[in-house]
C-alpha cells in the first residue's frame, strides 16, 4: 500500500492541473479578450466580430407630421334689415288766405262778393281785457275772386353769392288770439278766420298808437285767381273781450255800410313775435284807410 501512494498523488496533481487550465481557458473566453467568438443573439441573426455589441440598430419610428389646421373662413355677419318707418298719412293744409295766416274756413266761391278782409286796430289792457276800437285805423274790404290767366314761367336769374346774412328782427312777447268771424249781408255773406295780436303788457306797438291789431280773412280758392276789389269802408263798432282767462269769447262787429256780424275767439297763445309781422298787418290797415 505504501508503494502506490506516490503514484496516486501524482495522478491527483495532474487532474488538478488540468482543471486549473480549463478554468483559465473559460475565464479567458468570458473576459472579452481578442479573438474570442461572441454568442449569437437570441432568435438567430448575424454574428459580428470586433468590439461592437452585436445588437442591430433599432429601426427609427417614423414621425407623423400633424395635419395643418384649416384656417376658418370668416362668415359675413348678416346685415340687419332696417324696419321701415311708417309714413304718416298727409293731412290737408289750410290755405293761408293770402294774409300769411292759416285758415280752416271753407274756401270761397269764385265770382261771389265777400268781406274778404276785416282790419281792426285798437287797445287791449295788460294781460287782456276789453278791446277798444281805433276806428281811424280799422277798415273792411269787399272783393271777389276770379280765375286768372296762367302766369308765364319766369326766367331764372343767378342769385348773388355775397348777400349778407340778415340780422334777426327784434321780437316782443305777444298774445296771439285765434277764431272766426261772420258778416250777415244780403249781397256779401261771409265766413272767415280771425287772428288778433296784442302786447302782453298793454304797451303800444312800436311806431303805432295802439297795443293790438287784428285781421279777418277768407280762405281763397286753391287755384290761380285774381282779386277784384268791390269796395271798402270803416268799422263802426266792435264789442269783444280778449282776456286769456275768459275764452272762448264772443263779440259783435258793425260796419259803416250797415252790415253787421260776429267775432268768436276760441284760443290764445303767447309768442315772441317779430316786429316785421306786426308792421305787415299795420301796413295793410293804413293802406286801406
């Protein structure tokens, strides 16, 4: 037994040496040294030599471009349809009667005599009262209206361009009374309109010796007419109270030719009246004295 121990020891030594060599070769193969072969990737594929990782590069994911947002088309705002304003039905306009005042009396007939103008001048106290007639400045005018021939069309003229702007005339506070008049007459029965102006403070009209003046006038036809004067005379008497607080007021009138009539006042207004309007009436009165 002792004869075989060395041989057994030498065998173990050789086996151990061979194991160490195998371990060395395995370690070298795992250390990534040069010339070694790497294991292929799982699932097959190409095995590459060298220092690369052996994993093929990832295929890039395609980038999807966002679709362009369409530009909104502006929608035109509908225009509101204006609501038509109802047009008021035209009303009849009273004739001016040729005296610058509106008159609601019935139009006169052609070729028939009328007391076409009743012109009054007198005094009324401050704030109204009894009318005191000035017979020297008061007149009646009888006339009739006839058809007139057509008036030739005037040739237009060029108006001057350097006309100064007129200064507004001075005005005074006036009572403006409105109503109607009637004359009883066998030859010239008349119904017309009546207007009288009087200073509110009872003072005289500028340039005249009275504080009030009035005019009765007929509603002339709404056609082209000529006026034919038939006669004129004085006013003999007037009885009329023109107090603003006592309307309507009724009075009487007498003419120097014997005819008589009535005056009725229904309303009054206080106005700033231009003196030119006052003078136009007084000029009519004085022109027929």
